[in-house]
C-alpha cells in the first residue's frame, strides 16, 4: 500500500496531465498536510495518560517510507519535556543504541521515556527485533534510573503499544 505523498516525482510525471512542476506542487501539498497535523512544541500534551496520547504526537510517521525512531522524554509527573528524533533507518529497520536514547534523557533530566517508531509497511505488528530492542532499553533504563514506560509502533491504521499488548 503506497501513499501518493511519498511518490517519486519521476513516477508522478509518468501519469497523464502531471508535469515536473505539478509533481513538485503535489509533494508540497502533502508535506504541508503533514506539518499541519504535527503538533507544535506549545501544543504537546502536558501529560501522557495513555499510549494513544503518545501516538498522537507521531501521526506524521504513519506514511514515511523509512523507519524512524523517536523518544518522548517525560518528567516525574509524566509531563512531556520534549520529543527527540533518534535515528532514521531503511525500509525495515533503524539502528538504535541505548546510548543515543538515554543521552538525550539524561541531558534533559527526564525521569521516564516512551519509545516510538514507525513501520513503513503500515503494519503495527512488533517484530522480534522490536521486542529485543525494547528489552535492551528497559535494562539500560533500569541501570540509569530512567523508566521505559512503553514502546509505540505507528502504522497506517493506528498504533500498537507494548504496554497494552503485554510485551513490556
């Protein structure tokens, strides 16, 4: 299942009635749509109460063609301090190490984190690698005294939560 916003301009110009200029305009419209859906830093929810609250921060990831890994940094009251982009990968993976995740958490004095990444395939089914990465992050977080509250996977039709599904 492909999304027009990710279409290559060279592919778009092969369609009747679409030239190079129109292809760029179409890409610009989709980018504008994604930016309008993305909450600004001022609109970050003051409190994460559920996995759904966390997933709403990353709607823009649902149609990306590469896997992206992000982290939500939270204070002791579970208020959002910030969201951080950690890595961009390939179609089916992103290389992520605890060092990058917890460096940002320590730097901002976060007491907890929520891991978030997308699956470009659209599926929210966790892979074995997703589960192993989550376990590594939980272990690193325990050592550092930073809770890993959840791992959210974003796809075309919604999200999956490690906490809700019982693998965290």
